[in-house]
């Protein structure tokens, strides 16, 4: 048991970047935390951290050990969740990763609804436009548009999703409105993300297909979807965004559709989780809730 608690301290220290912060989280004094970590390193005959006056830095051995410790602790948490499942309990911390824009404006209020329904569940929402590593980041669910090429993940479809071209009404009044994708070159552009679709806008209208390559040397670029949306609202150009990210802005008149008769490639919303991980009751409940909420929102807004 002492070794297990030392492992939990080690994992927390690695995640928080400091032994004192990890000790406080686990209810240990700095002296007790330091002694526990030293005892763990002695039992392994390995130094896990390089210590400086400001922070802890994992050694190469520490990084290897951390990966296995996280998996081991997750297995123990899964075992505890399995016991809760027998009691049909929906409780505990649930960690969800989502893109910045969708997480703030869609998922965050939905999580409030979910926790009102299940008050013993505590959410942790991690916002990143890159794909989180579920085990390394200790995430239960990742919500993303499209399916990543990772066979170790189960991808459960939640909703359809289309990308739309949009811009601020003030920008279109100032610059005019394009009638055809061939005219897009005469406008300002906003690019979010680093994948190919972010700067290659594939559009189709019936049998007619067009590919517009955004001239990146003149475009505003960001790796944050929320910032790209704000740039569009502020009138800096045309952006290609998920309809889920901008539906509220379109309804409120902060943004207008550009070339609405032209369709972009679909990128459905998926919930991703590891094949190897036990799916706790709270995670199953959230998945079911999200499917229900997406269906409701689709009916309400005709997305």
C-alpha cells in the first residue's frame, strides 16, 4: 500500500510539475512527500526526477516508469469503476477533451446539463485543437470532428457535421460577397488548424467540384479554433468552420454564411476512447447523453 501511494505521488508530481503541489493534493507535507518519493526511488534503484530549485524534470527512466504507472493506476480505477457498475452508480470524475471552440460554446453548457442530471459526477474539460493522447493525458473521452488514423481507439459517431464558409456581415458589406468559389481569391482568409483541409477548401454544388487553396502567405493563421472564430466575427476575413462552432453566431447575426449553396466535406462528430479501457458507468451515461443532446440540437437548429 505504501508503494501504491508513492506511485500516486510520483504521477501527480510529474503531472503538476512539482512535488509540493502533488503533496498538497494528496494531503502530505513537503517533508513527507519528499521522503515518500526518495523511498520509491530507493526501492527502484533509479532516479525518477532531476531536481532543480524551481521544478522537477523527469529522467529518461522516469518517463518510462510514468507511462507504466499511469496504465497501472488506470487499471485500478477501472476495477473500482467495475465494482460501482455492479451497484449501478454513476459518480466520480470524468475527463473530456474537446476542441477549443466546440468545447467552450457547445460542450461546456451541455456538461452543466449532464451534471445537473447526475450531480455525483464531476467534469474536467480539457480544451485543445490537437488530438489528446488518452492514456498519457488521463482522458476518458475525446470529442473530435472526423476519425483519426488510430486503430487503438473506438470511434462512436455522435452527430453529422458540415463545415461552412462564414464571415462577419460588416466584412461582407465592406468587401462584397462572392458568388462563386473562383472569386474567393479576392477576399481575406482565416485558417485554423494544421491539417490539409484547413487551407484546402473543397467545395461542391451538385456535380460541380471546386478546390480553393488558401494563399497562406496572406492569410491569418492560428492553431486555436476559438481565435479563428473571433477573427471572423471581428471582420478579418472568411473562415471555414464547423456548423456546430458557429451556429449560435449565425443565429445571432454575428456571422453570415458565404456561398451557402456550396457544400464542404462532412466531418462527423465522434467520441473516441481506448479499446483497452473499461468504460465506467459515468462515461457510458455521458455518451448516451451526448447522443441525445446532439439529436435534440440538430432538430432545434436544423443543422
